[in-house]
C-alpha cells in the first residue's frame, strides 16, 4: 500500500473538496445585503420620480392659473373696447369721492342683490346689444345696452382661494352679439386665486376702484386694469394693461326736408371719434318701414353711399326683401377730423303703407391694428308721415 506524507490527501479527494466548496452559492448574509441595497436604490429612484411628478403637476397648475388669469383679462379687455360707457351712466359718473361705483350701478337700474354675494365693484360697462332685436316675446321693448358689473369677492366653494373676479351681465352668443331679451347672469366667475393683498397698488392719476388683486383706474374713458394672483410664481408682478374703448358715439337728429327731396325726412348721424385714433368704419343701418340711401356730408357736397338695409312692414312686421349686402367701407382719419357726418334720406316705398317709421343707427368697424370697434345703437322716436 502506497503511503503518503502526513497531512496530504490524495489528488481525487482534493478535487472533490474544491468542487463542493465552489457549489455552495450565496450566503444568507449576502442575499440580505443585496436586497437591502436594491431596496435603497429603488426607494431613491421612486422618491425622485414622485418629486418630479409633483413638480410637473405644480408647474402645470401654475400654468393653468396663468392661462385663466390671462383669459379673464382678455374678457374684460374685449368688453372695454366695445363699451359705450365706462364707470358711468347717462347722468351719474364715479368721481372717487362722493359718488362711488356702487352708486353708478344702482343709478343704472341694477339691484345690488342681483349681483349675488358681491364684494368690491371694480368695473361697470354699458355694451350695445343686438340692434336687429327690437322687441321681446314678453312684449317688452328690447334694451339697447347691456349693463355689466365686475367685482372682487371671497372665493366660493370649488374655486381657488382667497378671492375671485365675478361678472354680472348677459352672455354674448356665438356671433359675439348680446341678445337684449336674454337674462343677465350673476356670479359668473372669470378668474380665481386672486390675491387678497395689495402689495403692489396701482398708481392711478384718475379714479381708482376695486381692491386687492383686482383694481381699475379710470381716466375719462381710458381704463387701466390691475390683476394679481395669490400665487407669487404665477405673476412675479401684477398683470396690468391700459385699454381705450373703440366705441364710436353717434347721435341721430331730425332735420327739415331739403329742396332736392321735399317728400323725405332727413336724419343726421354724427360720429365723434376718440381722440388720436384712426379707423375704417363700416356703417350698417337698420330701417323700419322706409327705403334708405346714405350721403356723406363733406365740403365738396354730397355723394351717395349704399349700405345694407332691410325693410319691415309696420302692419305685420314681415320682412320685405328689396336688396341685400350693399355695403360701402370707407376710411376716416380721426386725427384729421373731429367729427364726421352722415345724412340718411328716407323715402316712402310703394309696397308699404306710407305711415311712420323708426330708424336705428349702428356702426361697426375695425382699426388698422385689427381691433373691432362698434357704436352705440340709437333709434329715432320721431314718428312722421311719408307722402
């Protein structure tokens, strides 16, 4: 028998030992340590993902707030441009001392209780309504203006605190026209999360109204708007803009017949434009019961301008279609002319009963910058017989 040195194993036994040692795998401690490390890495990754998602959601919420605030500003800006009266009525004007904006709203015939849970009123506007609607189903006459009120108030439920800007008034249709027979809507929120602080007060050289994050400064018919969100990162500084109305004020008056047309009655429409403005005006006349032609009054005499018109039979109120879509667009350099006169000659038409008529005047147009302008709508209450 072969004897080996003491302490030595045969080669085949050493091979078996090494194979057994290599096949043992990971120990329990190694597995637990690996699991712990993987858990820590996953926790860090998950925390980072949640943080990124939260930051994205917060950024999206702030973006939405800024969009809503800008939309609210656009709504007010557009209505100011269409307004024919701002923070005043025909016989009452806010002066910043004795007469408040609340007084103006009450004088306009609005019950303050109809505004809902109103706060500080910041803006009152009168906008022309759809001139083609002259009466309502109830038989009541259609109002020629819509009275709109904006105020800042405490946020109601489901709206972001602390303050909101609310609107009272009729809602325009898809054409942008206001139906005078529709009912005014109160508590119409146009912006929320409005600041309850006055950290950046509006510098006003005229009459200041509103409060906190919604203020207006009125100088004549020019309005400066001041909106400030309660979220500082939404508006690093308040949103401010200054708007002048693009409303052309017209005033028709009756005159005696001219020798060239002894059997007609003349209505003169005088347009006084805003100062230092230029616009192209498209005049539209609605005529009830008469044929109509337009003549422009200038130093060189008269020349005829055709425009849209339609006639309504005064007996049965049915439309009589004589002609359609005859319009003339002309430019008025408002920097050169302080006033612009149009004279309408109204004649009897053989298909009518030669009784009396009511004529309404409305002007529409657009500025060189593409801004729409419109006029107030005035109707003559002068009833006369056509021969």
